C-alpha cells in the first residue's frame, strides 16, 4: 500500500466513524512529508468543511491587515508541514534512555576537538555550544552518502557506523538530555526548512522527524518574509534570550537548524547582598571594574599543571566548571589542543573542598561562521563535490554553518541559548580552597551525564 492509499484509507475510516479529528492526525502523522494529495483529500472530506468559507474570509481579512499594518504573525502565511512531537520528560535526570558508550565518546571528543579549534586563538569573550553543532551535523550527515558521509562520521567521532545507528543514537541523546521542569530547562529543538520548489526523499524526512523530533517547513526562500519567520522560530526556542538576524540566500535548497535553551539554578545560590564591585585584570594589563558574586560553597576543587578548577552544582544535577589559569599562564595554552582542554576541564588532582568563590557576573553574545573550523577538522567534501543523495536527488553542498549564542550568569543561576544553522545550496568537607576569577578564565556547562553543553572564555566580564 503506497502513501496515498494509506492516507485515503485512514480518512475513509475516520469519515465512517464521523471523527473530525482525522485532519490533525493526517497533518501531524508519521507518514512523512505531507503530499498535496493528502492536503486536498482532507479538505474535501473533512466533516467540518462547512467552516472553510469562514476560514477563507478570516485569512483574507488577516492578509489585508498584514498589508496595511505589517503586524500579523507571518507564521500564518507559511506551512508547517509536520510539527515536532517532543518527549514528555520532566525529570531532573533521565535514565530511561541509555546512549551507546562509543557514541557518547564521539560526542565528547568532537566537543573537545571543535572547541579547541575554535577557541585556541581567541582574544574576546566567547561562548560556544558543541552539542548544538553536533545535532545539526547529525541531521546533515543522515542525508549524506559516500565520501561525504564518511567525512561526517570521522568528524563526529563515530567512524564506520550506518545511518540507522546515527539516527537511533541521536534520538537517544535527545531524550536523555531534554528536560523541562518549569523553572529549570534543557530544551532542544530541530527544524528543516525545505524549498517548496524542490523534492525531498520521504525516507530522509521521516527519519529526521522521528529521531530528531524536528519540525518541517516548506517555504520559498526567495520570499524575504522567510528570514523573519526563521528568526522568530529560533527566538521562540531559545527562551527569547536573543533574536538572530537571519539572511538566507534565495538559492538555498534546505536549512537545517538546531537550538539549545538552558536555564538552571545553583544548588547554593549567591546572596545579592554579597555581590560587590571589584577589579578584573585584563590580558593587556588594563583593568576594569565589575560586580563579583561572593560565597563559600562545597565543590570539587582541582589543581593541575598551570590551572585551578572548581565547579558549582546545578539543581538539575549538572554543573558549571570554572578554570582559572595560573598567574603568568596564557589562557590559550589551556585551549591550544583538545588534550590540553580536556586536562583543564576534567584533569588535575581533585579534592572535595569548601571553596571561597569570587565570580564576576557576565552576560554576552557570540557568533561564528564554522566553515573553516569544520574544514580543519576534516569535513571537506560537504562544502564542495558533496553527495547528499539520501536527502534529495538535486545536487547540493553546504554553503555555510553558523552559530550564535548568549549566556548570562547571576546570583540565582545560569541561562544560555544557542542556535546552529546549516545551509545547503542546490548544487562535609575537610579541605578549604578559593577560586578568585579576577582574570580571564575558561568555563563549561555540563549536563547531568557530563555532556558538554557550552564551553567558553570570559576575557572581559564587562563586555557584552
């Protein structure tokens, strides 16, 4: 039974049962990319089709209003082909979904490799989300074939694995990380924005929706309103931490987008009354004055070669790690290789201690074009002579990969948002310690299972 026969059968069954909810079922079904056949069939057979003239009139009225005032939500004028169905997980720690050990190793190694490559020459505030980039690359990889696919696997740290393994593990990773406890969230969202002028393989579309919980949109990239639509989608999925400026070229075949939104609270909050202005020493021997949070907290404290590190626990069972280079040590020495970064984030001799923290409050935004970073890591053919034939029969290659992030820490906790976009164009403690973060430092936010969500460098807490 083909797709159209299956849809027709479900519709006829529903009509016989006089079930008007079939329209929602078909529109959000797991059959794959919704066909015009399904759309037209539904409208002809829907028990409430008498409402169509009313709906048509309302849409006409909204269109006139949009033309006159320009304030109507443009989502009404674009088609969400299939809406995402997110996992219903509200627990702090999700142990129901066990990610394969080799896959998890690949995620960690990719995080270290890409962060080192991106940050090693950094001289400004930087906030990077390796997990956001990883999900975006996974979506692209499952549509690749041949040499292009093999390069994706090597960069992702999971060589010699097939698409079904990638897809299944991506779904497990998504569900193991995702949580929403109201005040505390780690929300992940994926979406595909498909050119309405092109055809895409239903097996790829179905896989992305099923395993990546992705929303699918069919759009005309020549329409300038699409940029605003994508910007709003991103902003809505990162807690409105920022609104990106999107400018997608008309020759785009497909846009793959991942977002990460994280908000959590310290287990031991800082008292606002203890926040005081003090001096932060910049690398160029200049100084700035900023507000420092002060408090003594239980922590895992570590000392290694040329660095000290301590972490603050979060209520979701994750943590934020702070790495302070020793005086006289260039922060780039701790970032210059994946091994050096791994040692700074996870190595050294550690003890449980009562740590006197002095942490500057900061809030800043970062943006990157990641083409060169990924090219240096070995992803080359995806940008030229690519094979994305699993996705579509149209010749295509990656035009650019960009990421934007925002992070804010305060006495209460930490909030961070990120999006990554890939465009394909056709063609009780005995010890005491202290961590005084009064000079440039490295930080990382980890999930409860140790997954690196964000890695960054604070060079100047007063810079936004």
